């Protein structure tokens, strides 16, 4: 398989993963409507992976060759988990589409964090694509974003795209030498560690699902929006770099609009279709920039580097 085809398949993998992320509102709003606290919803999204693969985390932290990368992953996971609480909280008070518009600022945060922390200067095409994503979000959100809405939940919701931008940057620049399952585990474990104090300090009613329907929603948010898509994302995103991962992941926006339309009767009109087309154009515009060890592993499918 040629390198170009591998990169295209990796981009497709990120798109598929983003579609899984895009159905989060379907489960998150159902759980908050049932009385669960937003931080508990976030906790349940990540705790299954952490519990299933705890030995993977311990091995990564014990091994001197992988310890530093694992700690980077745990740290970024903590930021992502706490930031995601703001997004779930916003879903309680604003339409899914509005929360999605705010969340779609994460490609910009990704470029800024990758540049500021890892000296990964974005190309002109990447910056243009990030601008297109923001334009798509504004067009799709329209009057909902500019109209009357609770200000504080919208401000807090910005913590989610910032956290995801941190997560993408760390995944690409610090975790690409780890095995995909290890990448997934260290980040999810960091999210659980960050959210655990909030869960332990909450009341029983805020944390424990109330009935079979709520437990099914918990299973859905853990499997359909976390375990499966995050594993795909952790495999594919280091192959194509932070910028294109962020742009390809923006497919999450039209997916959110579909969820809002089908599940909650929110409007889906020409503006949303135009936004989806702009998102697709931004993905095609953004160049791939694989990290060094991933690129070399593509070129050398046998032997290669030791990975843990």
C-alpha cells in the first residue's frame, strides 16, 4: 500500500471517528435530562476504557521508555475531561447546534496549541482551513449564536474545544510512539483522574443512573462515542498531523446538526448544508503533516521502532 493511500485512509478514519463523537449529544442530553450531573456524564464516557485497560496504563507508567509520553497523555486527558464538562453543561440550556458551533472552534485551538507548545507552525493552508471551519460554524449557527442565550454556559463551553485542541496536539506530538491502545488508555485515564474528585463529592442522585434506560445511555456514550471512535482516532491522527486531524474531525459539526434535527426537531436548512460543504472543503484543503516516527513506520512496515 502506498504512503499516499495510507494517509487518505487515515484521514477517512478520523472522519469516521468524528462521526462517532458527533452523536455525543444524543446520549449526553438524555442523561442530564434524567438528572445526572454534567461531570458525571463526562466521567462515564471515559471510565470504561480506563477500567478495561488499567494494566496498559500501569505498564506504560512503569516502563522508562514510555513513562514521559504516558504522563503527557494523562495530563492532556485531564484537561480534555474537565473541558468536556462545559460542553455537556451547555447542552442542557442551548440547542445541540449552538453547542456544536462553539465546539467547532477547536481546530483553531489545535493550531495555536501545536504552534505555542510544540513549535509546529501551521501552514497558510491550515490557517485558511481553520478560518473556513469557523465560518461554517457561524453560518450554521446563525441567529442562534447571536440571539439571546445564557452567556456563562456558552463561555464555559469554550473549555471543551480548548481541551480537545490540547488533546490533539499532545496525541500527535508526544504520543505517536506509543501503541494505539496505550494512547487511548492514558488519555482516558487522565480524564477519569481529573473528574474523579467531582464525582466523589457529588450526591448519589447526580452520579448513579436512574433506571435501565439511563444505564443503556451510559453504555452507549462509553462505547459508541468513546471506546470505538477514540481508538480509531488514536490510530489515525498521528499519521496525518494535528492540523488535518482537526479539520477532518470537523465532520462532527454536520453530525451534530443531524442529531439535533432527528432527535430533537431542531431546524436543518440551507445554512447547515452550506456549512457541511465548507467543512468538506476545509478537510481537502489542509495538508497532511505526519510526525517523524509515524512516517518512518509507514515506510518501514516491518521491524522499525520499538513501541509500547
